[in-house]
């Protein structure tokens, strides 16, 4: 495994792999503090690619004022051990100075998919994501790039960016990885107190409850689902709901209150953002209503 | 010479050239209606590259409402003859539908370099340029891309985009090509009446006059230069000045009225946009004041 910290060395390392015929190239961009969710992305990358590149970069551009850029957890040594174990070929760990040697004036943005959900509560966040991912894509020039579906809106936004701008990379979305008790893995879970950690289970529980109600025909409309999600999450006294939404996926169009979900073609997402103390957690479930409700 | 009209065929044709080792790849994006200025770009591309790709696409995204998108001159047959003569290997001529198969939600933009000069009078124009050029770069993946310095602001904007976003291409700026009497070549020159064509010579004449005054020490400040440019252009009764500016290049920072130009390090641009009837012409001169004024 080769660890590189400059764009120049990254390009050299990639050139070496390409010349050796070790293609296709799979890329897993991360902010580090890796967990089993990242490991699953790396394994998928390993299955599909002959060179696996992982980046570790906490990107200041995608954090708003008052967000946790400074305190975002970092542990390079542990990250490198995990990367080595998962068979990563090249790890790219740039400094902020290496990524932004001059004040960045250029921006890549995706309209309309970025105004709801996390885009509404974190203005500018997705512009930061699409801009840094564009830079990383241009540096790595991967054939595949792997992203976890926990950030489902990010996946939707990046897929649109790639298709709108004819980028030569396929975005491969990978399933959410959960703890045994249902909590979706996140680097930010370390912020949670024991009490918050326990109560945070309402996120996955509310999604399961809504899904079951749909399967059993007890919930039929967008309003039914929203109500169920909110009622389960509200059973936690510590939970402060930022949003509990149901939208089409990947176009993220809002469903009207009375829309019968079984009338919707294609996929739907139930998406949550909930704060426990100062920690903001997200979770979601993507499904096809026509399939889920066929048994009714 | 191969003419392709779909992104898929373009990628196939390029793949064939790459497999044959015909690299580096040089790219000349155009809006067609080619003239000797384009021919000079193609020749430069031929000197530096083993495969020359030219695109012809009148990009609706970079035209504002009321601008000349519909009436922009087109002559594919003549363009193909010129391309063949100049040794182009691949000509890409997509339809609007091929370039924008779905409503485009993604945008590449460059801040602050795009607010002055043509950016001020054509809001959104440069976003259209940077977005379509990003798409074309992703399709062609050239090693070099050639742009004429008549659109000097475009060159400055694209260079910043490439460096900010780590695109794998070198922007090669090429000198302005002029008619014998000084008129800068432009596809839009065909719009000019005979009378307008004659009066349009004030653009290049004003730049020459300002340059000479600088060399002879008769003009020393930004205000001196602006005054000279405006006075020469105003000698044409048909000329309506949109801007006559002097700025640093390529950062396009406005020079204060009393700034002594010989105190400025690096390059400076005198830039003009002038309307004759409904036809808008631009011209400019880029120079290093410390070199120009050394004789004084």
C-alpha cells in the first residue's frame, strides 16, 4: 500500500498502476475515521477494480459556520491499518493547503436536488461536496467511485453531476451498514453519550415501523408515513427532528400529503435528520412502493 | 478526417486514436463559421498534438435572452472543408439534444473573474462557457486545449477553472488574428454593413494609439489609457461603447485611476466591447507595462 500526500505523487502512483495494466481503477473518497461502512465500500471497490484508491480529506468547503469541521474526529494511524487490511493500493491524504493552494474561485453545483433535506439545513454543503469530488475525480480519474447510501442525497446529487457534465466515472452506491441494534454507522456516532446512543435507535426503528405499515397496508399516503416517522422519533425525549421526509428518488421531488404511494413509479426515499444534543444524525430507507406493497 | 455527431462515437474515435498511440490529443472547441483565427488554432494544435479534435457547437447556455443564438452564422460544409485542409483528425458536431439530453441542473462557475467586462454585460455568459467546456473536456479528455486571445477574459476564466478544479488539460492561448487593416477576425464580422465594417477599425486603432502613447511616455496612468481609448473610438459616429477598460491580466483586477502602469508587475489588458448597430465586437491587447515602457 502506498501513502501519498501530494497531487503530484498521487498522479505518479496512478500512472505507475495504469502503465502496469492494473485497471479499472476504483475510488473511495472519505473524510477518514473509518468504520465498517467504509470497509464495505473498500471491499466493493476491490471486487470491481484492479487498483483501489482511497482518499482521506476533511473538506472545509462542505462545513458551514458553527459546524464540526475543527472537531471532526481524525485517526490517521487506525485508518491506515484498516485500509491496509482491506487491500487498498493507494491512500491519498492531502492537507487543506495541498487541495486549495489558492483561494478557490471555481465551483461545481447541482441545482434543485440540493435545496431540500440536508441542503436546506446545511446551505452550501452540497456545493462543497460536488466541488471537492470534482477535484478528486480529476486527480484520480477513476472508472468507478463508491459512496454509501447513508448519504442518499449525496449519491443522487453526484449521479446527476456525473451525467450532466459527462464525467467518465460510474457512481456505485453501496448499502447502509448498521450496528447489530440498527444504528447506521457514522464517524459522528463517537460524539454520542451513552444515553443519546440508546435513544438514537429511534431513527432506524421509525424507518422499520413505517416500512412495515406500508407492507401491511396500514400506511398508504405520504402523510401517513410522515406521521408514523415523527411519532416514533418523538418517543425519544432527546430527539430534535430536523426533517422526516418522504420524496421520490433520485429526483427528490416532494410527495403531496394525499399521494397514494402505490401510484408512484420508481423509487421513494424516507429520509431523516435528527439531533441528539449537538450531534446530528441522518438515516434513510430507499424502496420501490409498488414492490413493497404488492402483498396487500 | 472523421466526422462524429454523438458522444458515443466521439469516445470510440478517440479510443481508437489512443490505442494507436496517437497522443497527445489537442482540442479546439469552436462555434463554427470558421475563419483564419480558428485555422491558426488548428495549426497550433497540429504542431503540439498527434490527434487534433475540433468541436462545432453553438451552445445555447452561453447566450442571453435577446442575444444572437438563433441567428448566429452557421456553414457546416465550409467548416468541414477548412478542417480537412488544416489536418483535423476528428470533428465533433453534436446537436443541442445530444449535448443536453435532459434539463441540465449542474453548473461549473468561476467567481469574481466573471463579473467585469463581458461578464457584466452578458450575465450568465461565462457560466454557460465554463459548463459546456467542462462537458467537452470530459468527453474529449484532451492534453491541450486551444483558445484565441480575442476572448481574453474567456482564457483567464478557463485557466482558473482548470487550475482550481485540477483538470488534466493545459489551456494554450493563441494570438489574435487580424485582417490586413487591423480588424480582429470574428464570426460576427459578417453582420457588419460596409459602413460599420469601416468604422469598426477604431477598435484596433484605439488599442494601437494607447500602446504607442504608453511607449512614448505620453500616457502613464490607467485614466490616461481609458481616455485615449474612448476618444479614438468616439471618433466613429456609429460606435456605442459598452466598455473600454484596463485591468490586470489574468486576474482582471481593476486599476485605479491614478495608478502608474509602470508600477504594475506582470501583465495588463486593455479590453474593448463596442456595438455597431446590433453587432457587438470585442478586441483587446495584453502587454507587460514594464517592458513596453522601458525605452522612455
